[in-house]
């Protein structure tokens, strides 16, 4: 039986993972571990975050086709697991990110690259944004800029039940990636940014082996 793995130190990637520092003191419950860090200068922080995201968008090559409106579908933990099961994919990757999280934005192209590499083998990718209503426009703009026009999800509801439903040991740090089998059983997970090579190795290891090729001449 496969066990859940807390990948805070990934054996497959010698480069130490990075992650956004999202946890806040216990007295600041409204921000939570999946929310932007609290600050005493919200206007200045918002302006800096907007400037950083704008610079990233300008540095990213535009897609060859005109942008298509990207849809963010609200979803909670139980419905997300139900979506994993109804897909009947041999391996479903749930990737949680946010537009205000620099490591998330830096990692997203590698996540998409590995999904495109393995989708013909049945790998399914569910992107789930942890953006708040006031930052959802930035999330949609970033997805469109990266050429991600398929419907994706945005977390709905309180942080703690969402986290506990998906992976009880997950701290809520972003980015986070979870790997599920067709029944919705959690095979592996990690939090923090990883390299494309780490994703490739994990997906290849978790995918079921292909069926044996029948000998030539077999009817």
C-alpha cells in the first residue's frame, strides 16, 4: 500500500526547494496559511506585487494565438477529490498555486511542460488557484499569458478544511503538488517549488507500467 510522503526534502532534486512564506501568527486567523502574508503597509505591498507580476508578464513571450478568457471555477476540498475520482485517470496531479506567490509563478511553466509531456499517457492535471477575489484577475491574466486556456479551479471555503481534506500533514504552504491514483488515494505530495526534472521523475515513477506488447504474429 502506497504511503503519503511529506516531500519537504526531495531526494530526487539536489537543489533545495523554495516556497512562499505564507504562515502568519495564530492571532491573525483571517489571513491563514494559504493567504498573502500580512503587512503593515498593504498599499505599498500591493503596488510592489503588481509591479513584480507586470514585469514577469512583460518578460513572458505572448502566445501565438489571441488570448482566450480563462475560467476559474470555484471548488472546495470534497468536490476537488470527487473530480479526481471521476476523471478515472491513471495519475492525477493537483497543483495549488497563487498569482501573489513568486515561487508558484516561477514553477508553473515547468508544471505545464511536464503535463504536456505525459498527457498522452493519461496524466491529468488539475490547477487550483488560492487567489482571493481581489487577485483573481491577475491569476487569469497570468494563465492566459502562459497559454493556459483550459478551465482551472480556484479554492473556495475556509483554508483548514480544504487542507485537511487533501493532505492532513500539508501546512498550507504554496506551491503544493499532490499525486492521486484513480480512486482518489494520495500517492505522494510535496510543498514548495521543484524543478522540472523532479516532476518528470515523480510522474514516471507513479504512472502504472504500460501493458505488455503482444508478440508479433499473435492474432
